[in-house]
C-alpha cells in the first residue's frame, strides 16, 4: 500500500478522438485508483492551440462515460485542485516559470526564430545534434536590458546542469540514467505566455498532488527533464510507471489505423460492449495469473496491481476482443441485449422497439459477436419486401421447376396450419420433403431464402413463427412469382 494518498490522472491533449491506447492508460489509472481507494483525475492539456481539435474533449468525456471510467475530479465534475483545463491555468505556469528565473534555475532567451533556424541549419551542415546553443544563458545584465529595450518578448528556458547525470526510477523500466550533456535547455514558457508540455505537466502534477504517473512509454524520454524541474522547484518526484506500447496484431510495429479501429468511438459504433472493452483492455499488458481471461469490473478492481503489468509490449488482437465481446453478449439478459441492439437497427433504418426485438433475441444471442451484426441477422424481419436473386430459390441439386413445385406445396401445406408455431411448422414440412423425394435440408434451404432472402439466417422455424403465417405466406407468394418469372 502506497504511503501517500493515491491520486492518479490522465492528461490527454485534445488533438483527436480518444484512442484505444489512451483508453488502456485511463483504465489502468482508474483501476489503480479504485483498488487503493484513491482519486482518478482527468486533466485536459490544451495548451497547444495549433493541434486543438474541438471534438476531442466531448469525445473523451463520452468515451470515458461509455466505458464506465468515472473520474473524481476534472471536466464537468470539478474538484478542489482545478481548473482542470491547462488553458485556464496560464497565470500559474507564468508564476512558476518566473520563480525559476528568480532562483537561477531558468533564464530568459531572446533569440529570434531566424537565429534559431540559422543555428539548426549550421548544426545540420556540421552533422551535429540539433539543439539550442545556450547563447542567452550567459547574457550580461546590460545585454539583457538591451533586448528588453527592443521590446522582445523572451521565452523561458531551463538551465540544465552542464555536467553530471540525472537518475530516476520507473516501476516498469527500472533505473534510468541520462547524461545532462544529452539534454537541451528546454523551453518552459513560450513568448506568447503559454507553457510547454514539460512545464505545465510538472507544475500540475505537483499542484494536483499526483502520487503515481502511469502513461504511455512514449513519454519516457521526457522524464529526465521533468525530474530536473521537480528538483529545481524542490518538489517531490512522483512514482513513475511507463506502460509499454500496444503492438499491432502481427506483433510488428505499433497498433494503428491500418490494422482496424483504433478510436473508442469506432469500437462503440461497431457494436462492442463496454464490458468487453474493459475486460479486454485490462488484459493488454496486465495479467493476474497468466490464465484467467474473464474478469468482471469488480474483480479487476480487486486484483489490479502494478506488479501485474508486463514490462514488454503487448499485442492487440481484434480476434480476441471479438471473442470476448461474443462472450459478454451471451451473458446479457435478453431484455438488456434487446435494448442495446435497438440503436443499431435504428441506425440502419429500421425503427424497431426493444419490445419487438425481445422474441427475436434468443435466436441470435449465441451468434452475435458484435451488436452491429444484428442488422445482417435480423433485417429481414423488418423489411416489407425482400430483395434477393431469384436463382437463390433453386434448391441444391434441383431444377428451377422442381423448386417451384416444392415452393407451391410448401405454401399449400402451411396455409392450413394452426397453430403456427415452430413446433407445428417442422413436422409437416419434413413429411412434405419425403413426399417430394428430396432431402429436408434441400427443402428448408429453399424456404429459408423465400422467408429471409438469405442463405444463412437464424433457426428457420422460429423465424417463421415470429414472422407469423400471414407474412410467411406473402413471402412464399413473392418467391413463387420470382421463380415462375425466372423459368418463363
Ligand atoms: N498531454 C500528454 C498526452 O497527451 C500527457 C502525457 C502525460 O500523461 O504526462 O498524452
Ligand atoms: Zn537565446
């Protein structure tokens, strides 16, 4: 048990739609907070105005809510450490940057973009690493006054020690040491008064009393700079745990759009359940005992621990996720499933209600791997006219004429049937197949196409019972007419 109150955060930059990798980071932080009875905080790092995407925050909020990852402080919920949008905290960053200058840990740099560009050009030519040459670190008071008199607004840079090393510890990566010679005098505050990521991130993690920083390992190279900042301020360094990358299903390179959906809203639209997403994402890079795959939310909270996080990258498997989604779909109460399926059918243009779907659900519940698949499995229930190729009505190893005869006999047989239930429909049709001298499967294949317009559909007799005698007869009539026209 950590000795400080657990306060963890995600700190997304609103540059695009919420990514599945960020969702995993959010989940791990959320689980850690819930496991330890701590706080999970959402902070919006929106200081890079050039990359700002107006839909990013609404999409983040909708995605977190959909996943059920509730936050204790942040957008819409507030909290004692706000504001939780960095763009509303500019004065704080300016204050802390000025403090570092006063204390000799940072300095004002007046270099023009042109000078910096010329410098980079020279470094390129000499095949040196690009970096700031620390020109302004050594300005005399007179030179500084001169620049100020010219009305130049400076940036503020960190005075990275010229010698020595910084060492820090990461729970997953171990102890890392970086030579200061490898580090630039990074900009902390830009001339427009906006902080850089580094300054704002460190100031906020400190002021918000973040105890553990769990985030993607692409941020690992920033840590030495952050550690220098914490030290310059005299602040306590949080515990770091940088999460290994999520790899593509092939194991080659990182997961990207090329491999499939990567935005949470895409998974949602494709009909993944939040329960399945949570369970699956928890298992991308975390394990309990190397064999348990299925965890309820409560079990994840109970078992989640940093020691279960793998220090090597984990592959993302769409297949595994789909399997898990099918599993969670099968666990749902049919009424719940019906309610979740409604929006997918409505989206496809079928204005159905959950009540209409309830009798259909048992026919498809075992078969669905995503909610969106409901459309292909059930659309024929909601169409007034089916569209399909007449040639599909020709039975296997049968002629069109034989199939037409069979269809007419089916119609005659069913027209007299009362009651019209799955149990009463089957026996007379089997008897009819015998009389026609064909296999039941041949006959049922023809009927299936006639009543569903498809060769693959949910169980036939149940489907027919739900459609009802009237609609079944109408569809048989349509099929008879189509086949008749095909022949003549
Ligand atoms: N704003 C950074 C991001 O978009 C935050 C990284 C961090 O968690 O420190 O991921
Ligand atoms: Zn300078």
